[in-house]
């Protein structure tokens, strides 16, 4: 059984993952409309991954005798200014999510819920990867500066990352 405190914290995380999925979906749509095909594909893929993170939590909460709650979500923004700004926001968002996972892990220790603590290690590892990927992409963006040819290659590169991560995804 989950303690009330752990269940509440897990439900909070469910909402955060659902909102992350919406944020990246909105980024995907913005990029698609701007003709940034590769970036759009990357964001659609990322949005799907966040939904998977959310579902994994939903299943876990219910399996442990809790009740996963599906709530209304805050609407993401619809305009991201430039792709550079958009990827900066992506990194900031992932840092926020990592913090939230850390807080959640902390609560499981306080509540002596070692099963949930163990379950959350997957999320801890995932956040390290997501932050690292966002930083790698930002480094590439800094390298290309305002070069149009560079943007073309960057868009293709990012698309490749989406394709590769889809291939490595057991659920795909
Ligand atoms: Fe769910 O990992 Fe990104 O936010």
C-alpha cells in the first residue's frame, strides 16, 4: 500500500508528466508550422515519451492500491519565439522535472516506501539522459549561430535523434 503522502506526490508527478507531454506537443506543432520538419518530429516523439512516463506512473499507483488521478492540465504556450529559445525552454523544463523527481524520491525515503523508491530509480536515470540530450542539442545550436546551412543540418540531425530513439524504444 502507498501512504497518503506518497500517493499524493505520485499523483502530482502524473500531472507534471502529462503537462510535459502537452508542452512538447505544442512545441512540435509550432515547429511544424514554421517548416522545421526535423525539430517537429523530435518534439512529437518527445511528447509521446512523456505520455509513456505518465502512463507508467498511473499503472504503478493503481497496482499498489492507490488511485491515479487524471486532472485538467495547464495549457502550454503556443508561440516559442525561435527554435533556439524553444530548446532552452526544453532544458529548463527538464531541470524542473528532475527537481520534482528528486523531491518525490525524498518523500519515499521519509515514508520508508522502498518499493516506490526503487520504482523511481528509472525516472532518476531517465532525467539524467534527458538533461544531457538537451544540453548536447543546445551546444549544437550555439555552434551553428545564424548560419542557414547550419540550421538545415541541425534540423536533419535532430530528426535523426528522434528516429534513433524510436528504434531503441522497446514500445515502438
Ligand atoms: Fe518525463 O521526462 Fe521529460 O519531462
